[in-house]
């Protein structure tokens, strides 16, 4: 147990060191990207730093597999150079047994990534999008899918507007069905309510079809002053890409809320396959991180006197990237319905785990 605790502590130290290095680089790059993206918007350094920090949790979650394999490589290369692995084998403990501590730490990090980091990343991602839209257009533009349909909030110089639709086609041009729009003045008061059968998104505006408009000015009778129109054009800051990227993207939903969201969307008649795949992929994350540790160990648990350390490190990194690519590719296939959800989420981690165990058993002598 003492030796397992020692290896676990060394692995955690390597992980934290590499995490600090990568986060410093990522935040510097992201800060430059925010400067470029909001050039001319008049944002201060504090606002840009806030945007950068809001992106940080999502970036950490995305690079966890790379951090795991690099931490394993750093750990076992250092143990090999100090001959600690040789001493461990000399006392009768196999090299595979020495992986117990690092594997346990990897599983704990994976569980924390799912239970704690995932909700934080979802919340900060949503907040980043709200602030980004506010800085760009003067008001946030928010989209969400619920059991009641599609909800959207857009902002501009004319004020805010809340849009509700019971359905959408999801192809270009994006078209909403059974639409209700409530417009607000810049001072916050409601100005009009609009009902339309369809709303087609065109560059810079919504083209509404079969419209009825109720003015909501003080002292007026909305129904008496209402009017019906065949078409109506309503300015918007939304774009085709923005809506397609936001609608159906589950990365802004906490893993605790995903099951309820999936049930509500299914009851409302919306597609939920992407959410189901994302949910399963998140649950499989600890197993995938564990497989990255085993892959890194399979190539670096060797004495430096055998030579070829650089080739072994490069091979471990390349195999890790290949497995990461296969996992993402399987996720895409699952979202498109070409393979079952369970296979898309759990197939790559389980395959990577058995591949790494096979390499370890081939390299180790017991």
C-alpha cells in the first residue's frame, strides 16, 4: 500500500504540473483569440479575461485524455531513469502491479470530471455565449430546447425579443413553425406580440408568414388594434450557423439535467440521439482516461538502458491521438444513427482498454 501510494502521489504531481503548463498556454492563446474576436468592441482587459476564464473549464475537459497520457509518460520515464521500476521488480512486484496507484488516481479524476467539471463547464459555456452575444450585439442571444419546444432570445438596438416555436426543420434555411414572438423596448417594456405560422431565417432578418400582430402600448386594446399580414420582416442578429450549432448541442447542459432534458425533448417530438450519445460518452469518460494511462504505461515501463525512449514516447502519444480520433469518429457515427448509442459511447474506451492491457501483458514478464 505504501508503494502504491507513492506511485499515485508521483502520478498526481505529474498530472498537476502538466495541467498547469497546458492551462497557461491555453489561456494565453485564448486571450489572444478574444482580442482578435472582439477587436473594435471596446472591451477592457478585465472583460476579455472574464471571457478567457469562462472558456477554461471546457478546455480542461477536452484535453484530459492528452493530460493523462502525458502524465503517465512523465511518471514512468522518470521512474525508469531513477531505476525505481527496477527496484520495484527486484522486490518481487510486477510492473503491472505498479499501475494500481496511477490507475486509481485516473479513475478518481475521471469521476470528478463527470460529476463536477461537467456541470461547471456547461454553466461557464452558457455564460460565455451570453456575454459574447451581449458584447457583439448589445443583448444576449440565447437558444434552448425544452419539452415545450424551442425558446430563443435575441437582442439588438431595437431591444430584446423572446421567440417560441413548437418545431423547426433544422436545414438551411432554418424555418420555425407555430411561432410566437414577444418584443421588448430597450427600456424593458413590452411593445408587441406576434404570432406566425412560419418564420424563415434570412440574412439579418426573420421572414414571418401568416402573421398576426398585437400592439402592447399602454392604454390600447391589443385585440382591437391588432392586424393580420401575409408576411412580416423582423430584424435579427441570429445566423444559420449559430442556430444549427446551438440547437441540439448538449455540451451546455449539465450531466445531471441531461436525462430529464432527453425525456422532455422526446415527449415534444424533437430528436434526442445527439443528447443520448453525449450522455453515454460522458459516463464512459473515466474508463477512457484509464485506458490512456495504460497506453502511456505500455510504451514507457522499460529501463532506459534499452534505448529507444524517444521512439516509445512518440509511439504512445500517436496511439493516444489515434484512440481519441476513433472515439470522436464513433461519437459522430452514433449521432448520425449509423451505429448504436451504446457502441458509439462505450466501444472505443473498452477497445482502448483491452488494447493497452494486451500491450502491457506482451511487454511484461509477470
